[in-house]
């Protein structure tokens, strides 16, 4: 499988990189797999008995904005300080070597691809980004960059300051699709989706390699996207890299390992 993956990489004219939460694990980011994984990353929520679904909920911003921003402020600070792992740069090297075009599709809200040097206009963030804000209400369709400095008391997971909407003065929130979310503004993500569809229309007849990393079945958005591309385009092949759920039908390729390990193994065969 590794040799076949390496051959596909050598011949690729176009790369589509699809990534779920597992992509960030090698950078030291938690993937919140199950309540136990979430509680290990955030012990205060274990004491409160709150699940990830309950913490990542817009109702917290409505009931108690400082508590809502405790979780998302902590994540903002974590993602800002995280250094993308070497796997991001391995893929960039392949793209450059092939003089290929590319697009990234990710369910992650951490902005790690952009931080690793991928062009913002070639990234689709299907659940939004923590690096952008919107009004909680919302009072308008405005979406703006998150330049807030958010201090969080990690003992109580409460923010010492609550970012405000510059248009109405009310509470702002990350422009992220949360659980039970009816007020997420999807305009930014919609524009990204339109760019991705134009990209596919331009490159659909070329040799496409879809490199999928760390995308699980609990929320299968990314896996479904990879498979759709693999079956929709005759010359598209998916390389699925996943340590726990690597299964995919032939002619697509399954590698049962973490993202960085899989990319390094393929890269070792490319010389």
C-alpha cells in the first residue's frame, strides 16, 4: 500500500488535502475523542460533568458569556501557540515538486493549514474558524478577524473578558458551527465552498490524489467528502490515513497509522 501511495504522489497533477481532528494530534492538539478524551484535555469540565457537546454550544454564550468564552478563549490561545507538525510541510513539498495545484478541505477550526503556509483562498473550513468572530444575535452578517486577547482562568474555565460585537456592542462569538447552532453565519464558509467547486470544475479531468488524514466516523463530513471525490472523478484516488478507522474500498488506499507517521513513510519512499 505504501509503495502504491508513493507512486500516486509522484504522478499527481492535483492534490486535495482533507483533514479531521486527527491531523492536529501530532502537533499536540487534543482531538476530543469521546468524553474521556475531552475530559483529559479539559479536567475542569470533568469536574462539572460537561461533555464536549455541552461545552461547544452557543447556549453558553447566551446564558453565561464568560463561561462560553472560557472554552473558546482557551482554544483560541492554544491554536495560536501551536506549531504545525512536519506533516504539513511534507505535503507542501510534494505539491511544489509536482508543480501541482491543491485545495484543503478541513473540519478543523484551528487555522493550522494557513499557519503552515497554505494559501487562505485554497482552504475550505467546513465548520468555520476560531480566528474569525461574529455577533451572537447576530445583529448583521458581519464576520471579522479574531484579534482579541482572551485571558482565561483555567481553574474555573471562565474568561476574564468578554469580546464584544463592534456593531451593536453585544456579545460576540467565534464564527464556528457549534452543536445545536442556529445563529452561525455561513457566508465565509459558503464563499470557500464556491471556490472549491470552481477548483474541481477546472481540475476534475486530471490525476487527483486525495490525502485524507485523521477523519473519523463520529462526524463523517470529511470522510464523505473524500469518498465523493474518489467516486465522482475517474482519475481521483483517496489515500486514507487513520490509526483507528482506515477502511476504504479499493481502488482507494488505506493506511492504519497517524497522519505524521503515514506522511513520513510515504515521503521516505519518494527519496
